[in-house]
C-alpha cells in the first residue's frame, strides 16, 4: 500500500505541514521523510527551538521548511485572507490572535498554497484539527459534512495484503440518512486511493429485510440512494456483517447480491458500531489500522492520535499527502 503512495508522491512531490514542530515524534518522522525526497515537511514553530529539539533528539531535519508564525513575512496577507473567510464572524483582531495558534496558522498555509496537506493533533484534540479545517478549507462542493474512515491492512494467506475501508468510525456520532449517503460515497472514493476496488456494504443487524426497525430502514434507504447516485459503484445493504464477508452465509441469506460475501468497504450505522468494529478488527483480527482519514474537505487534512508514535506519524504523513489530487 505504501509503495503505491510513495510512487505517486515521487511523481508529484508534495509539502505537508506539521503543526507541532518541536515534538520528537514529528521530528523523527520528518527526518525519515526527508531521506526519501518525495515529501517535504513544513514545521510550524520557532526556528531556534525546533533546531534545538532536533539536535537534542539526534534527528537530521536539514531540508525541512521551518515557518514561525511570529516571523512569517506574509502574515498581513494571511490575516486579511482569514478576515475575508470569516467575514461577519470574526474581527481582524480576533483573526490575528487566532493565527498565533499553530493549528489555525498551519491550516492557512494549506489554504494559501504554501503547502499541500496538513497533519496535526499529536498534542491536541481531533476537534482542534477539524474546526479550523471546516472554517478555512471547508467542505468540497456538494459535500455537507466531514466524515472519516480507517484503512485496515493485514497480510493475506496468498502473500498479498488484505486492505479494507471502514467509515465513519471517528467523526459523526449518529449520522442521518443523508449523511450516510455522503459517508458511503466518500469512503468508496478513499478506498480507491488505497488500491481497493470498493464493494460497499451498509451494515445492520438485518440482511435485506430480515429485521425491522428505524435503524434498518435508515441503512436500507441510504444504500438505495447511493445506488441511484453512483450506479457504477458496487453497493448493497442493509447487510449483517457475516453476510457481507462470508460467501457461504451470503449464498444462504442473499444469493443474488454482487457485494455480499465479498465486501471490503463497510459503512456503519453510527460511531458506536464503527469505533468498536474497527478496533475489533485491529485487536482480534491482526489488522493494522490507519486513520482516522478525514473525508469531504477541499484539501487533505488529517488528525493524529495523542498516543501516536513516530512510525504512525510517518505513515499518516504519506497517507495524507497521497490523498492530494494530481
């Protein structure tokens, strides 16, 4: 999976903002990225402090761009751009104060074209990554929400890698029918970036009418609407998980389905099911989980877990930059 993304980035090198420039995990990942020459780290913070932190930790970050909000030469232009973006909602003084925060400053670097993507959150919450992204980068035309998916990877019996996509496991707590349509389309789109030919299953405790209830109706209706919206996409539901992944069960419960028994892209009814589901796959199924990958924004911006390590930062940086459109 990463070989494919690295090849893509070598053909189109990118710049990625790290909002926590002095964090040792960020510095270690940056040093490793710089040795690969396909992705340039843009570290937000004080030049002397970042260089001192890198030297103390023993990481060579020569070649990285270091941008200090306090010494940024285009700050006035950035302030005026943010004032325009937040017109009627924030004063110039409020915008100037906000841009002293690395998450807002870094997001504006992407908005203004100084970088292609952003990865933050090693020391702050998901909300502090998503909020500036929504206010500044905003959702893509036709999208009303930001959603998320996880990419799960494990070696298969044939020696290849089994790659799955699961959404939404991190952002939308109880998505509506409309939102589930959007989540399904965005998750299928993300799946394709990672080499998955998406076979999308809308998951439920019911398989094609075997159970009743509002939650069943919601998943069935969202699935039906996605079929109409994207007729070339393989999608089915509502499906129980066993029917979605087991050919034997699928032959019994839904023999005419093109997706059942072979699903690789899963849409959960709510965040409870999604978060539990991907973690079961990770902990009991021996999958490596990458994410959450934010979907629906005008530029690739992703969030790190505060418990992440340098390897996870490195991997998520490649994933984030790999989402850039050519």
